[in-house]
C-alpha cells in the first residue's frame, strides 16, 4: 500500500501552538519546516497503514541527504515502510510505501 500527503510550510509557520505540535509529534527539529515534513510523513503513513495511530509513539528522523526513516520502537505500525520526501517553495510532499506484510 502507498500513502501520499502534501502540506504547506506556511501552515506551520502561522501556528501559534507550533511548540506544542512539535512536542506531540516527536519532531526531529524545532521549526516550521521540520514540523511540516514530519506532519506530511505521518499523514502519508496513516494513508498507507489504512488507519490512524498515535503520532507521539513513533518518530520520523531526517538524516542529511537521505530518505526519512521511521522509528517505531513501540510497534505501533502494523507494517514496515520506506518514506520519500520532497519540498519546494512552500510545499512538502511525502510518500510512504509498505515494504512487508
């Protein structure tokens, strides 16, 4: 299964409660871009998983010059996924693809 999500960075830049969201999502960073990237990846995972889950129980890491990595130490997700992320101007696009049953 594949999940795709698009979001705008400006949506997060305008948030008055960005710090709360960053904490709730276990964001790997502390700014609007990091929050937007994490949100897009989480939403893509929900779509690929076919159900919602507690975002705070997993973490998305963004290694430099590499694809995002899902850290699911709590076995929240039913499947294993690879992520792809792209952003240009104000838009972030994330794709989550299931790699096992």
